C-alpha cells in the first residue's frame, strides 16, 4: 500500500484487561458465527483513506494502550434511532502492545504511526498481563 497511514485510538469501555475484550468478542462470535469483529461509533473518520491504508484500532484499558486490532474496512450501520453509524470492522486477532499511558478522552482519536506503541513479542494465547498499575509504572520509566 502506498500513501499515508493513520491509526485510531479508543477507550475500551467496560473492559479492565485485554482478556476482557477478547472474551467479549469471542462470546459475540459464539452467539453468531457470522458476526464480524467490529466497533460501532457515531462518527465516520474524515481520514478514511489513511485509516484503511494499514491502520489499526489501538485499545486503551484503564489509562494504558495495551492492544490493537487491524482495521479491515468501514461499513455503514443504521442505529436503532435510524441514524447511520460507522462500523469499524476489525481483524479478529488482538495484538498486544507495549503499555503506553493515555489520559481519558471521549470518542476516538487519530494516532500517527510514529506515536503508536510497538507490538509485544508473540506470546501464548492467554498469557496473563501485568496488573495495570505495574504496567503503567514500567511504561513511565521506559522498562516495558
């Protein structure tokens, strides 16, 4: 792919750990095998071409970026109120990242690739994550 790439950054509301997100997505697929991994949002990214040029959705858990999922496409979805929404369709693979502190915000934000945390090495399928406070402390001093 050529051209610029940009990622999205989103709080993972209702999940304290990466495992919570994985469990929720797995449960949705178990209920409906045709369900695609997605996040529905009210706003459509104005930088759509850059998002679709290899961008990922980076998830923030309790003030730390800890994981990402590659963005496959953006689909229109009607809400219960009849208003069209943006479905950010994601790769089902959740990739853990180095912890990176983030302040709370609403909605989603653009995240340039040079500001995104690096992926962690591949690990076991359900490797236990560090407690959020410890991961944050290590990230602040540059050890994780």
